[in-house]
């Protein structure tokens, strides 16, 4: 089960993921990202500090947006991944395709640098 909270500040839409993302809950993740994109946000932070587990379906959601983000000039930075979750991203090579930082401060700094 997953809960996704959204917070908007300083032109950045932050998605805080709480719980686990599996095949059934990956739909919620997809809808949350689609809502951010649909509302015109160019800067999206994904707070993974409370993300306990992510399946291949959840990883696929992030992958499915890479080209669209590039085309629309949208920058997404993830932060706060625990070791187990980060390992899933690394094993599949997604850490090379997505922007991942340790802290919210580092993520905000990067998103502001990339969005200039």
C-alpha cells in the first residue's frame, strides 16, 4: 500500500511517497506524476524518505516519463532513497538515467541548477 502526498512550494511540486510501490499501487504513482505534468510543473521533487519498497512496475513508471520530461523541459530529482530501494535503481541502471540525491537540500540545489 502506498500514500503519495503533494506539496507545492517555490514553483516545485514535491511528491512524498509513503509505503510500498508494487504492481497495484504503481498506478497511484503514475497518476500523481501525470497530475504534476498536467498542471504545468517543470520542477518535480520525489521524496523517497518513507518509500520502503519499489517493484519493477514502480520503476517502470519512472522510466516511462524520461522521454516526456526531456521533451517538455521537466526536471525531476529523487531524494532520500533507503539502501534497499536505491540498490534496485542501481541494479537496473536507472540511477544513470534519473537524478538521485541524498537530501532534499541537494535535490533542490540540483533541480534549480538544471532548470536554469
